[in-house]
C-alpha cells in the first residue's frame, strides 16, 4: 500500500471515528439532566464534532469518497456503547471516563493525520486537522479539569432522592 492510500484509509477511519463520537455524545447528553455544566460542554462538543465530521467528509470526497462500511460499523459500535450504560447507576462516571479515553484516541488520530498530511503536502487538510485537534484537546482538558466535580456531585447524590444518573 502506498503512502497516499494509507493516508486515505486513516482519513476514512477518522471520519468513522467522528460518526461514532456523535452517537456517543448525543446518547450521553440525553441522559445528563442533573449535570448542567457537563451537558452544556457535551452539547458544545457535539456541534464541534458535527463540523469536524463534515470537514473530513469534504476531504474524503475531494479524494475518494467515504467508507460506508467503516462509518456503519462505527455507528453500530457507538450505539452498543451508548446502550451499555443505560442501566448503570454510575453511567455519568463511566461515560466521563469513556469520553476522556475517546478524546485521547481522537487526539492521537489527528496527530497521525497531521504528520501524514505534512509528508504528502496536503496543506488544506493540515489546517482542518489542526483545528479538530485543538477542539479535541480542549474537550479532553475540560473533562480532566471537571472530573472531580462530576464525581463529587455523583457521590453526594447517592444519599439523596435526586437521581445521579441524569
């Protein structure tokens, strides 16, 4: 496989990754009624992720077209992950951990795409990847800075009539 083919494969993977992120984020947002700041930040990141997905789709269309199979499998995986937490009483904590982990996978993916785009001279894509990377880093940092408060709120709600699950 040549460098450009590998690059396109990684770009398709990133597009599928953003599809998966949208499904997971939307599912999580719908269940965070009692976590206002977390829900607001996730909703903001949903808008960012939609823009990221569209920018990646445009890059793919420029060169080849999206991989429907990878996008569909990403959606199926995300749906399974979203449903997996439906009955967990501590899903807000597990979701925060999963979200933080997923953000770092996205950060790594965009770093790989930036490095590869530099090698093949795709300056248009580098700008897109750098913007996406900054947004993913911002979300990961926000989660890291707020995990203690989220955990504290969850634990305090265990002794109340207020559902912690959201």
